C-alpha cells in the first residue's frame, strides 16, 4: 500500500507540474501567514511582523527548491529548463545552428532514404502469406561450353512433373513463366506482360482472386484445352473499367479467345513483378510442354509445416540426381536441383550489394557530419568556457551542465531530423522514379521483381529510423564536447584572457585534430569507392558494343499468331521494309529478333558437318539471331570476310548463315570458315547451312561481358513472328516514332507495336545500374569531401585565432608572410595527410566489397587512389589557405598589445 | 522581541521524520501545526525549520508513509492536511524502537565514561 501511495504521489507531481507548484506556494503562503499572525499576537506591528515572519521563515526560494527536489520533480523541470536554455542559446548563434541543422538534414535524410530502399527491397517480409515458408526451387547445371555452372536454372515441364510427383517436403508447388501476349479487340492492340502459371501457383503464394476464381484442378490437367485468363487489377480497371460483368466473357490473346474467370488483388503482379494477366500453363500446346529440354519455368514451393529450408534443399538435391538419371544431361555432365529461401533471392545479388554499399556510404557521410558538428561544438565550447567556468564556480553540478549541453545537441539533431524528412521524401521519390527493369537489370539477372523500387516509400519504420538516428547522432556529436567543456579547470577558465588554459586547450585542440583526421579518413574511403565506380563506368562507356547506336530508333512488333500464314511472312517483311524505308529522313531499316545489350536471346548447339560427329551433349553452344539482310548496314556492323545475306537468300534457296568474329575464331582457329557446312539446333537449320560471311562482334549480353560466338540467320529463310525494327535516320531518332507507327498501322492494322526506344536509350539502360550506383556514391563522396574541407577549415581558423600572438611575434621578429603562410598551410596539409594515411588503409579494405560491381578496374586501382589523394590534398590546401591568408594579415603590434 | 534562545537545540539528525510521524498519530495536521506541535510539546527546545519541514513532508509522502489532502483550517483558509498511513505507523514503530535502543546505548556510555 505504502508503495502505491508513494507512487500515486509521485505521478501527481509529475503529471500536474503547474498545479503542484501552485499548491506548494499556497501551502507556504499559509504557513507564513500563520507565523505573521503569531507575531502580531505577540504585539508586533503588521510590517514588523511580516519582516519577522519572513526572517524566521528563511530563504523561500531555497525552501521551494529543496521541497521540489524532494518531490523528484527536478528531472522534468530541469529538462524543461534545459530545453528553454538550449533554444535560447541556439537562437543566439543562427549561423552555427543553420549549418549544423542543414548538415544533419542531409546526413539523416540520405540515410533514411537509403534505409527505406533497403527496408523495402531487403528487409520487409515479402507480401505473401507466411513468406518464410516459400522457397525458390531450381536446377543445377554443370559448366558447359562457354557457359559457367549455374545453380539457378529454370525447369522444363517434364522435369517439373517428375519433381512434383516424387517430392514430399513442399505443401504446394507453383510453376510460372513470364509471357508476352498481344491483346486485341475492344480497343487498341496492346502488348501485355503476363505470367503463364501452374494450377497451384496462386495457392502456393497465398493469393486469392478478389473477383471470380482461380484455376480449377481440371484446368490444370491436359494441355491445349481450357483457355481461361485471370486479369490483373490494373488491367481490369484500365481496359475493362473494373466491370465485374467481364467474368465469363472472352478476350482475345494472340488471336485466341480466353475466358475471364477472375481478377487478382490490387498490387499483385506475380513474382515477375509485372504480370498484368495470368493464364494456365495448360493453355500451351502439348508437344511444347512435353519437351524435356525446353527449360523455361520458374518454380516456387511452400514448405510443409515443420520442414526446414535446409532439409528441403537436401531433398531437392536427392530428387535432382534422380531426375538427372531419368533424363540424362546432354551438355557436360550431371544436372541436379536445389532450393533456397525465396526471401534470399528477392533481389539480384548485385542490387543487394549496391544497396548495402550505398547504405555504408551514407552512414559514412553521417559520421563525417557528426564529426563536423562535434568540431563546431568543440569550437563553441572554447568560446563558452568563461560562461561554463562561472557556472561551475558558483556550484552548478557537472552532470547537470553536461545534461544541458547534451540537450542542446539533441535539440540540434532533432531539428536536423525534422528537416531531414524533406530530404528523405525527395530521395525516396527519386528512387521510386528509378526504372527497375533497366536500372536493376531485372530482365537479365535473378531477383523476383516482386519487390521493386517503386514500392519504396517513407513509412513508420523509416520515421522511427530517422528519430533513432537523430538521438544517436545527437549523443555522438554532443557527448565528447560536453564532457570536455565541463572538465573542471575552474581557475584557468576564470583567468582573464585565458592564456593559462593552455593545457585544457591543447587537449581540446588535440581532439579537434583527431576529429578532422577521422573525417578525412572517412572521406577518403568514400572517394575511393566512388572513384572506382566512376572509373568502371568510364571503362564501360569506352567499350565498343559492336554497333553504332546513334540516330537509331527501335520498335518491337509481333505478328499475332493467327493473323497471317507463315508462308506469307517474307512478303510481309518486304512490304514493311519498303514502306518504312520510304519514310522521310529514314536511311536504313533492319529487322532483328534480339535487342543488343539486353541479356542475349537464343542459343543452341552447333555441329560441323565436315567433322566426325561428337557424342550427344558435348556440342558447343552458339547464339542464334534472326536478322534481315539490311540489319548489318542499319546498325553499322562491319563485314569482315565473305558476304552478307542477299535478296536471293530466301525460303527454298540453299541455307546460309553469317557468323561473328568470335565464332569464327573459336570454331575455325586455323581455317577459313567461309564455305564450311554447319548445323544449328534452331530455325530449321539442323540439317546444314553454309557459312557465307563473317561480321564484327556485337555485344548482345551486356556491356561488361565479352561477346559470345553468334550465328545469324535471315528472316527470309526462317520466318519468325516477333521482331525488333531498327530505323536509322538523318534526324532526331525519336521523331521517327510517330510516322513509323502510322506506317505500320496502315499495312498491318491490329499488330501491336511496343517498346519504342532509341537505340541510345537502350545502351544507356544497359549501363543504368552501374551509373545509378556510381552517381549516388559520387554524390555522397562529394558531400563527404565538402564536409571534410569545412572541418579542416574550421580547425585551421581556430588554430590561427589561438595563435594570433605567436604569429605576431614571429612577424615582429622578421618572419615573412610566406613563412607564416607555409606554417599554417603546412599544418593543414599535415592534418589531411594523417587522415589520408588512415583513410587509405581503411579504403583498401573497404573497396574489396566493390569487386563484384566493378568492370575492368581492380579494387586497389592505383590511378583512382592517386587521383583521390590529389583531390583531397587539394581540398585541404584550399581549406587551410583561407585561414593562412588571414594569419598573414595579422598586425604584429596589435597582436602583441592586444594579447 | 523574542529571539531564538540559545537553549534551543538543533534536531538530532534523522529524528525529524520520526517526530512528524509521531505528531500525526494524534490527528491530521497541516504543516504549520506540525511544527507548532513539536515545538510546544518539546517546550520550545526543539525547533523545526520550515526549510526542513516541507522537504521532509514531501519525502514522507513519496515513501507512502504520509498522505495529504486539502482541507479547511480553523481560520477558514485552505490548508493541506497530512495524515499518517498504516505503513507510516509501522515505520514509526520501527524508528521508535531503534531510537530507544540508540538512546539507551548513549545513556549507558554517558553514565559510565
């Protein structure tokens, strides 16, 4: 009970501070009045009685203080007092306050923005039911001709079926594949991203259609039977006005009617992250599905309750070996299978690494900002030492003073955090505008695409992160200066002029030097990182992709499956090439099936008809590209030997292929390839074609990987529905888009034209990921460099101010301005030099994590390191030059007299 | 003019709490009355300074030995009345016991030395 009574009392005094105060006053007033009454009673006159009573009563203020202290009131009260004091102090130094708040706003804001991205892309649970039970299941392939071993190979349907029927660790298995379909009827033709999914895909993820139903078991049995489609929310709203009556109606996909049976929940775009509709895998044709070596399906599984991911991976390894035994591998050894947690593959490893590097970089920036503010505070503490000394002398407790100074720095950091929300908001908006498909190379690399930059937003956890950062930084930059400022050196502080505070001052000065060295070191780390990324980007830009991307517009077009007989396709190509070539300003038109720098397209095995046959599975692989004869000239791909395709190379004429230089070098190292007979596993060229020409290499995969061997087939000898049209013009390529679309609509109404981009933009997209990291890191490094420069400037200015008298004496004794200049600048450079040495050691260790992000640059690249050292020393020179110049203006007489 | 007389004794440290608690066992009192009471009963030997009275009352409340309530004084003014709690009575018993023991010990020393 007593405990409760006491607690209640304490709470009351805490909660009702002002009332407590009033009541205390009233009580004391009452006491005083009774004392007075008594005195009067004893015969004293009114005034006298009051004086007596007052005297008897003692020091009222002291009494109140004591009582209040007893009430445990002081903490909150003192905090309020400290806050008021801090506000006053900061308001009195607006320049300092503004600098500190802005520095912190940038530091905390950048951290919050990057944290939001890291949180969304790496940390926050995937938006599916019990996401920790989801696993990605893949095939493992051995290294084969020209291709490294992979553990993330997709599945063919027969292999999947074998796995499905034999496994017992997963509750559900979801099969899916990205598709592109042409949607026609009711409105403009559209090219739409979708997913072809197994019947258990949606239940595996725990997603249920919000309207209608999912895929029924009987719709997941036999190929080529039930044509149904589930619409994505966005497509449903955009094209069908969110009309529920669409259920049961048919829409036309690639010329075939599909019955709409359901609508997906808003925001869900499948694991590819861009599906606008989903169709069952059983809408495929039977022979295609039965192809054992047609690897195209991704697989996701939901673990049975109680099965660990490790156990599942082991089970998959066992099953993988069994499947390999049933369906032996044809290229270079045994295949297997494995499984990994879906959460682990949510984004591409390179993206993960970039994000973590950026997070480390912004943390460095914030640390530098903290060091800078601590530096400013130390400087202020020096100018406030009289004030603090006086307070210590008249009995202020040190802890109380420290608390007060900390309140000041916490207030600063909270102001900074408040301002940082703006910076973070802007940063997140910028990140959201990043195109995930190109920047994150989502098409070329692993990663789900289900979590993308556009879903990055400032949420509660980001706000908490910012607030926590504010408190931590406030303590970080506030504690050391506060402790140092209040170090009791009573007499010294009170000595007029403060010349005798040398010991304390030197200590303070030493810690300021340490801070600057740390700042410079951190800046070096950041500069090294960004320098390496920029150099790597520069090397990428210098790579010759094998074609000339200037003034070329690209459009994709697909001939809908049922709209045209295959036999009439060559005539259609002729018509289209002629029509587009006649457009004003267009000089060349070419068709190709595979966009360059986009991850590459088809590859197949190549056989040599003049050599003895090799065992099954050991034939080398070659990329296969369909092009029109004019493609080479349109892209300025040079002919090295032999000839290009001609108008005579058509269906029915002898089959011919053109090979790339790399292919020629690899397959015919000591022979002339022209005239050789080869077989290609695709396009109906297995029975043999003649090599007629060798052309320069084109990088189809990526800018930073070497060209692979490529074979070219003419569209006119092996027709295809899909194509990319390349238009080279004399004017701005983007301006050709309108006329080209118009021309295509005239000759081929209803054929979807999409993905219209200049070839330049495609090249830029291919480097967007590298550019993204390099530019952001360079930005952070720039901020770091500026902050470090300001830090050096601050310390040198302070040092010059402290040494005014010494400099005066030197000059009086005949020192030249030049000597003084050298003295100060030398000190600044020495400081920066120490930082550079520490920083270099740290940078050499830190930049190793960049290795995977670098192209053709070693993490310890001497050129980069040399240039950043020069850059930083240059900044240090500038930063100490300004105070040095001020030092040379010291008037000796004044310095000596005024000391 | 009455002055503080030389015969007035300072309180033995630590006994103020006990004296207040003892005083409050009779009836709830306001602060001034507590001081008066102690002074009167000690025949003006013990004097309670306000500077220690109110902090002490605050301390006792915080420990839950005393509770307070606003009431009306005989002169009609609002005054805060302090009441001893059950826990306070228990504490008082403990303090008296230890005080008696200490006093006894002091006496023994004083008589024999």
